[in-house]
C-alpha cells in the first residue's frame, strides 16, 4: 500500500512538476543568483533528490517561489540542459535527464518502517468500542453531504465554540436522549473529556489560573490518566468513598468542584442514587461550587431506560461533558461541554480564537449524522450488540467460573470481576502471559483513598466492547482460562 502511494506520487510529480526545496545561500559568489540556482539544481540531481524523469516547475512558478527573476531560472535551466543534466521538449516542459544518475553512495536508501509492536492476542481492555463496527457507509454519506452543503466560511479559521450546526444538533439530541437542558450558545465543542479538563483547569493564555480551581473532589475509583492530568495542572484531587449507591457526596466539604460519573460509575458500575443526585446539587448551590458530569457511556444502558443527566436538575451548577469516543470512535476526537452561562466566556478565552483541535468537517458530518437519524440507529444497533456480549460474558463465567462475581453490568462497555482476596496481581500477570490484555481494579484506585472507609477489593476490569465480533468468543475462552480457581474450604469446614 505504501509503495503504491509513493509510486503514484512520483508519477504525479513527473507529470505536473514537483515542488522544490532549494537553498541558494547568500547568492553572492561568482555568477550571482543564476550560478547559485544552477549549483543547487545540479547538486539536487547528483544527490538523488531529483530522480531521473522528474519534471521541474515552470520558469514562472520556480521564480516566484525563490524570489528571483524569471530569466534567472530560464538561464539556469538552459545551462543544465546544455550540460546534459536536464532535458527540455516543446510542450513537455523541463525534466531531469534519464541518464543523470546520482553519485555512487548517494542512492536513495528505502526507509524501512520500524517493526510494529506485537499486540495482545485478545484485547479485553476497557475504554474503546468495537473498531470494526464503525458505520463507514453511513458516516461517508453524512461526510459527503456535509461537504457539499458547507458554506465557504467553513474553510476559514473557525469558531472556537464549534460549528453552530453541531451545537444545534446536540441541543436537541442531548435533551431528548440524556435529559440535558441547554441552548446552542452554552455548548463548546472540544476533542474529548481530557481536552475539556485541560480547558477547565489549565493555565490561561496570560499564564494565570484556569477556569476552575482545586481542590477537586473525585470518586475514589476513576481513570488514572485524568488524575495525572489534573496533578500536572496543579490541581489537588480529594477522593470520595464509594458504596452501592455511588459516590458518598455527603463527604464533600471545602472542595470547589466535584467530578462524578453519575450514569455509570467508572469503573465499578452503578448509577448515582437519586437522593445523592439531589444532595450534590444542594451542595453546589450552598457552596457556590460546580459539578463536573462525565457522561462517558450514558447511551449504553441495558436493563432499563438510560439514567438521565444530573445536569437537568440545575443547568447553572453542572458542567456536562460527553463525546463520541464510546458511541462511534475515539479516532474522531469530538466531544462537547454543556456549560453554565457564567463559564462560557472563560472557556472560549482559554480555548483561543482559532479552533485547533476538532476538525470542522468532522463537526459538520456529526451534525448531519445526528439530524439524519443515523446516530440513533447506530447507537441502538450497538446497544443490542454490546448487551449480547455482556450476556455471553455472564454466561461464560457462570459456566466456567461461578465463584467469580460480576458487577457493573447494567450499562457500559465493561464489567468488573470480583476475585478471591490476594489474586488480582497474579491473575493480571497470568493474563499477560496468555496474551490477554485487561486491567486490574487496583490501577483505578485513588492513591489517597481511605482503606478504613472503603477497603480495597481484588478484581479485574474486562472490556467486552473492544474485540471484533468474530474474535469475542475466543477472547472469552482465554479469559476464563486465566481466572483463579475457587478458594478451597478450610479442613473440617466442608
């Protein structure tokens, strides 16, 4: 594939004339700029940078690129034609002579790509959808339609808030599917949750503090990458204990903000109890604080209707953040922040005047994808597929490892497998040896989480969304093969 692309490019360069990078130096030696150009072209042919048959740019084009007179280029070409380095034919332009071979030792050496790291045989890591299920045809249709209908201004610098077409589409979709209350001018497009954190907590362009400041309360289990990002921004994070009803928001104290995954706690599973949803809003109102709601997989709920967003309880006290990383693909780099009015200007100032993260054409494509109904159809289809995978995982464990408890399976793309005490590390190691990629639960625990308030438990986080459909069965077999056996009963207790 790469060789064919290179050959195609070379053929195009020969046909229309290749761009040239030529260093004329000071051009103050004998012969001036004409002689400097002649030497530069001759050296380019000798070194092999200009291959035999390469068509050179027309006089006018190269003269404009180099800032020299047209006659200077014409004279340099004529001299090299006379020397046999170049050939010139009426109607065909000027090209490098076929017999102008580079010096020995200067031949182009093919650049070999570094060997690709060998990935796991079975990828059960959390965080990614089935890449093979990306709706290529439907997305291509939306992309073409968006490109054809795009106004000329689309190809300018862009609006840091994001395209209004996408913000309008999201306003309707989020209200309908997630219970979010907002308007287009309250939405800022970003490239995902990590980008949103950088905008909210990073330094502004003047070197001052970010839109929000710490300390920030976070759930005791969460994504380590987000904690590292916040620590790098100088934000202290304070862990909140978790129980069967979600984060213990009654432990909130002097923090200025709290980061929650209320629809499906990451990674332990389960929604935030409705009484705690109301309580965290009361805390934000009383403290003048704000709730950051990470809605990372809110569309994928299997056992009942999706749990609505906390943002709907008080749009002025909640920053709602979502993306297409789970529903479509993390490769699109498209997300959104639904902001209280008081934060919109500061976030746009932090983002800057030119949108440098999310492709405008991708934004328009997603807007069309949503408005046309293709997004809803894709989410429904993937919800059925992931629910089937979840059921297959539960069934396989019931058959081969009934002693392993499965939790967090009401929603999302992953499950937590509770393991016998003291077996997590050895299980992850055994999985690695057998080519099974998965995550230990301990990796997600906040380093300051209280062992007294919330004792650590052994477990693994299994992502059932990552494998392709044809590879999932083998991945389940391999997973069951690395799980620890049931604990033997103590002598005399059987």
